[in-house]
């Protein structure tokens, strides 16, 4: 899968392409349904598959511009690209920078400049709620009027009477419903990052933690979790804290700290992938460091005893 970053680095498809556009946040079952359908239609036409995504996501851009709290993000860009690759359906991903000039682009200019001239789009598949262009003026009806681009839209995928959407996944994660989030995603919720130096509080009670550096998004998940981590060490079960660490920090950036069971190696600088399996409890502020240490040991015991 080829990854093209920025407006100036568009993929080249002289023979034309089958295209879809969206945020693909989480790459959930609805997204996978779109990609599988797109791959099928592309193969029928002998075309490569291209996915167009935005960074930052438009809602994040407009929230920053208005000085509002950022909306929840499910997947950082690196994770999103890995999940798109794992579908086996995508030949190229074009990551477009969403800025004010992009936000001001009319829907017809978007079609003419990006879809027609740059991507040479022959077949376009979009979700049933896709909107684009300044003021969200672009829609399926406008796209279907383009005589040289065959446009189709896909119906929603329903899981337990709920439409699979990034909004539904965010709500499930916010509520700590990891099993339901997994049903909507089609995979365990995962975050990844490199291990950096932290406060090393866990070492004082023989429970060292890996402090995972994450992109500065606003994540829906918060609390203490049973996890599995993948890295150069293989796969290990562990326990993770994800939140603001209110007992020891006033910093308002979320932190992910993972203790791997029965592991005593050096992880600094390594990238690890953390799969969230089960929520043990909400994050809370303790009256003392000693109370926090006692709870950490209890969390470790609870995580060891949990079974899928």
C-alpha cells in the first residue's frame, strides 16, 4: 500500500482509479464494508483502489479554529494507516492536509481538481452520509451528476440494531464498553507509540510501567484496563492506565502507561501496540501516593485474574 502525504504528493493513476473518501476514524466494520465493495468494483474494472483521508480531521480543524474542545479521536494517523493496510483492499492512501484553503474549496472545485484531474477517478464509492466542500454543499446527488465518474453509495452496516459509525465507536469507548466497541470495529481497540521516560513511580513498588508517547489528540478512552501489548518482546498481557493521572499530575494531556506482566527488559525507544481488552475501573484521584500504590497493586492482581 502506497502512502502519499500532502496535496503536492498525489498518487498517479493514468489508467484511472476506484476511489473512496472519508476520515476512516477507527476503520470500523462500516469502513471495511466500503473498502471490500470498492475492491470488488475496482477488480471488475481493472482499476487500483485509492482512499482519500484528511489530517487533521475536519471537525478537529473547526474545533481548534473556534477555540473549542477537540472531538474524540479513535485512531491516530499511524494506526489508521496500519488498519487500512491490514484490510488488504487498498493500493494507495492520499493524506490531504485539511486547512482553511481546503475548507474554503467549493464542492465542484473538489470534484474537478482532486477527483477528476488529479486522481482520474472512474468509480467513486461513498458512505451514505458523506458531505464535502465549503459549507458541506457537496453530496451524493452532485457527485452522481458527473457524467465521467460512476458514483455509488453504500448503506449502513448494522450491529445489534446500531448503525456502525465512528460516533458509535467513540461512545462505546467513552462508556468503557470495550466488547461492544470491538463488535463495531471488528477488532480490539488499539493504540501505539514509542516508550518514553516517565516519573517511574511504578518502579518504587516493583511494577515498572512503559510510558507510551501518543499523538496529542483527545481520546475517548479513560480508566484502568486489562491489555495485551505487542512489540519486539513478542506479546504480553498487562495492565494499563489511560488518563490524566490526577493524583500525581496537573497536566491536562492524556497519558498511557502500561505494566507488562513477567517482563523485566528495557523498552525505551521501542514502539509497542496496546490492545485494550477489558475495563477494570474509572480513573480516580487518591488522597496520597500510598493509596495510589495500593490501588496499583490491586489493579495488577485484578488484571491477572481476568480471563476473556
